[in-house]
C-alpha cells in the first residue's frame, strides 16, 4: 500500500469530484474534501533531487513570488489559521445556487470569524477565495493518481491559480505549509517509482527527505497519514458492504463518539452524491437529449456541483477501468 499517500494527494487535487467545495486534505471520500489542513513543506535537495532528476525531473519547486514590503508574519490578519476561518465560513454558508449567492451569504457570516477591523479585508479575500475555488473546480484531475508526472502537472496548475488570485503574503498564509507536504509526497512517489534505485536506496532517500522536515512539518505529516488511515478504513467498509452500525461501532472504538458521528454524516453525504451521479450517468448513457440532461443536471446538482460534474464522471470511469494501486 505504499502508494496510498499518492492517491491521497491526488484526491486532494481532485476538487472537482466532491459533493462539497474541494479539496480538502488527504481524504478519498469526496464530501470530506471541504477544508484543507495546514500541511508541511519539503526542501527539494539532497537525495530527493539527485534520485528523481534522471527520470521525472527536478522536484516541484515552491512558488516563485516577489516578497511584499510588509513581513506577513507581522500582519495580524494573515495568521496560521486564516484558511481554516475561510473554510469554516464556506461550510457554514452551505450550498448556494451560484458563486454570487454564496458571496452574499458569506458577507453576513464574516463577523463569526473576523473582528470589525478585519471584516472588509476578510470579505474581499473571501470573494477571491470563492472565485479561486470555482476556477479550481475546472482543473482536470490526474487520470492516474500514481503517475508522478500527472500529479506534478496538476500541482503546477493549482499553483498558478493560487498565484493568480492571491498576493504573496496571502499565498504564504493560506497555502505555504500545505504545499510543502505536497512537494514531499510527490518527491516520495518519484523516489518509489524510480527503478534505477534499489529498495534500500529508495528507503534511504525517503528517510533523508523526512529528516529534513521540521518538527512541525513531521507533525503535520503524521496528521495527514492519520487522515489517510481513516479514508482507507472507509474504503474497506465500502468494499465489505459494512452496515452503518458496524461502521459506527468500529469508529467509535478507535476515534470516539464525536468522530464516529462526523464520519457517519460524511458517509451519508457521499452516498447521496454517488446516488445522484448514478442517476445522471444513467440518463447520459441512455437516450436522454442534451436538453433533458441539462434539466436533470439542474435538478440534481447545485451550480457549484455542476462545474465538477463532467470531471467527476470522467474520474469515476477512469477508476472503474484502472483501479487505484495500493
């Protein structure tokens, strides 16, 4: 199962397939992709760079941005939990008929997370964050989550979108720590796929990359791996056809009542999303006309979900033809 981290990274990039807004962290369950946690960064040097350059190119580099005049660390608005605040407001706002309607809801919710002095600035940032999420929903997900080149292409596309919508200080506050762990995961996958290295050399290269992470970055990676374990357990439940009662009992024993209840809710959302996809796919593969498909899409999916509909169907088909390696 050594490529599970790559699959998780691909899931994070596949914002297009979620019943909610995107991306969240390393979940394979689409509706769980709502809020990305802070993740960690990879220094692209040493064994990682030398072991991967010959086959897959140099490791993905951090975004090259001109520094702002003000130090972002001195800006009380650009805190480490800024992205969490934005995602919390999006979750509170719920599904909307259009990005414009969502922005109107967010305007009323901003006081929940931001002080009066920061509300105007927060709303302006939220509006761009919504635009970014809409644009992200149009990015093509990697067809093969175990292909380093496909993952690199998707990561670079996401990076360009972020640079387009946010200035360098905002970019750092919102994404810097997460992108670093993405670079680490990509480098690890490239090492594992490098047939020029022996298994011992691969393990040494990965350990060297891990040793270069800070304590905070290692902690973030540990959290991401724990998230993977939950996603893998959910996939196993799905494969086994486990009942809601069986799922809840096992999760409660491992994670506690609150987490078990939250995961049950996500199971329900995922089931509802897949059921709607089934209905639409059945009509599309049948004799439905384009007008009928458009009408059905509007009935089954919100405006945001419609932006991700075709990509979700394409990913579904790809997964049916080429199951993810584990």
